């Protein structure tokens, strides 16, 4: 005899999946004389050729045709979510030639930094925290360049976006608090219901 039970159609575990999609940079095409390429491939080849010309023009010791290094910014703080974000970025997105920028946003301090006094001396705990993340990154990926940026701001969101634009990062990684599985399932199930207020 088999078990029989009722099944809730809107309450299924198979709907839970991560909504992140990461793509590696495109590999450079070697077949420039292929006449059966699509128009999208031709556009990609034109873009790559123009990028190769830029690399040759501004050569800093790298070979022409080599992959361009990306700058990846990871926002760090003392939370477990930030640590998970760093670990995720190291395993899923960071490649050998990339540069990681560890960004920490702290509340504005009352002290003003003078010319002789650096912001490292004003906020030693912030740099200590960022340095611990830097050591973790070097332990897992020693070939990657790592920079630390500590900024002050009342609201974290606008300051993070401003700093990302200023540094010209290709990817911004943030930690996210996760709700319990029960909470997520309940919200998914309740999201299908339409409520009307009278």
C-alpha cells in the first residue's frame, strides 16, 4: 500500500531557485574568415577587433589579444551575508586576471582627517575588517589583485553606486539576507493569491 495525501499545488519546493545568471567574458574568435557567421557574431568580432586595437595602443606589457581584466566590487561589512557574498564571488565570478575591490561603507565620523592623518587612523576597525576579507581572498585566490576602499556615508545604497561608477567596476556583488525556507515558501504561496480591499 502506498501513502496517499493531499497535495498543495501552489506550495511546491521546485519553484525555489536562485535568480542569478553569470556569464564569462566571450572567448576571442579565431575564425575571422568564416563566411557562415551570423550578424551577431560579426558584430562581436568587430567589437573584439576594436578592443584589440585599444590593447595594442595602450600596451602595458600584456600580449595583444589577451583578455581584459575586470574590476569586481564586493561590499563588505561584519555580517555573515557579506562573507557569503565574498565566497560566492571568489567561486563563481572572479577569474585570474581580475581585480577585486573590497568596499566598506561606514557612518560619517565626527573627526575630520587632516593632511597628515589618514582615514586609516580615524577608522582602524573598518580597515581591519576589510583587511580580514583581503586575507581571506588571498588565501583562496592568491593570483587576484585586491584593493580596499573605505568610504563614509549616511545612506549606504547611493554611496555604493557612486563609488562603483567612480571606480568603473564591471560587476558589483552584495550580500543578501535570506529569510527562512518556511517564510519564503509562505510568501511564494501567498503571492499567487489576489487580495481585494473593500
